C-alpha cells in the first residue's frame, strides 16, 4: 500500500494558511442561484468588486458582457470583464495593477486549455493565487471550474478504458492541490476519466454535475449547492496494484452528495 499525504491549498510548503473560498460550478444553465449568491456574499456583498475572466470562451467579449450584467443585477458595486488575450498581457504591470483591487474572481466556461495557455507562470496567476491566500473568493463554471485544481483535466484522452495515461491532464491554477475537479460530470458521462486520474494521482476526485456547485471553505469543508449532485471518489483507504498499465485499485470510496450535504477535503 502506498502512503500519500494530502495537502489543501495553493502551495504545499508555503506554510501560509489559506483564507480564501472556492466555488466550482459544474456548468450548464441556469447556474445555481444559491452558489452565485454565496460567491457575491463572500466577495463583499453590495461592496464586492468582481473581476470576470471570460477567456476560456471563443466569444469572450460576449461572454464577459453577459457576466458583467449578471453580477451588476445582483447588486455588486463593481463587475468588470478582463480581456487578457495573451501571456504578454497577463504579465503586464497595467493588468496586474488593475486586478489588485478585486475581491472576487470568476472564470467563465469554454476550453480550460485556453486559460492555462494565457495565464500559466504569469504575474496575473501569481496575483490570483496570492489574493486567494489572502481571502478572496475564486469561482468558475465548466472550464472555469476545471482550472481551479492543481491537476487539471484537459478534455483529451481515451475514456473508454481504464489504463495508464488514458486521461490527459495539465497543470491548473492550483487553488486546491488535494483534489481533482471535473465538471458536466453525470451529464457527459465523465466517471471513467476522473477515476483514472484518482488512481494514478492518488488524489480525491470531485465530479460536479451541471446546474450544481461545490463551495470549498478554507477549512477544507465542502458544501454542495444546486439542482443535481456531486460525486466524490476518495482513495484514502485504497490499495493499488502496479503490475500492468491497466489501472487496478481496491477500496476507493464513492459518495454522492446533494444540495445541503457536506464532505471534508483532507489537509496536511
């Protein structure tokens, strides 16, 4: 049996206590109202300043404008979409300085690989991570939920088999490193791809359904909101066999949580 340490937060060795919250929405429409309200509340309510990052979408300007209208209709003080199109912009003083005053950051849906291509190893991402550690709320739907975890499912691979490397992954934004977040989970039959990574990475898997969200608190407690469910694959007691490239594991615990129910993400 392999012993594994689970770590909650951005940086495993920073020793810095995480103060921020995560709200991961599994995509679909409408987004769960309670989760969006909680996002705004955690960002400051009527005094909230919401930064919208719609760059996962191919039609990011239209997407950004819709999010701006949605958040302003919820009564926040300020909601602004940032159209950061490349790494040069993500590293610029003007971008980073403009983002500093925001208390909530919302990442829209589309293709998560577009987000990582723009933001990975940039000053903007460093700012997002620092703001999260300091207490800002990070939210995202669909692709914007997938990038919240350190291990990010790219959307590529062969999900019809459970073999080594059948699910492709990349480095996400790293707000949570103790679990892997997947989205559109039941609706798009994504069980196999999440299970394969749970076995290979020895990490908890969190599969969020459409019109459903999971709120992850600084303590590691997670609460489900919305219409459908959240599937959790917990390998804490798992026993693994590495004899072939076919994935083999015993005692992975599967749980399904619905609105109002809670589970714990272990921290180190």
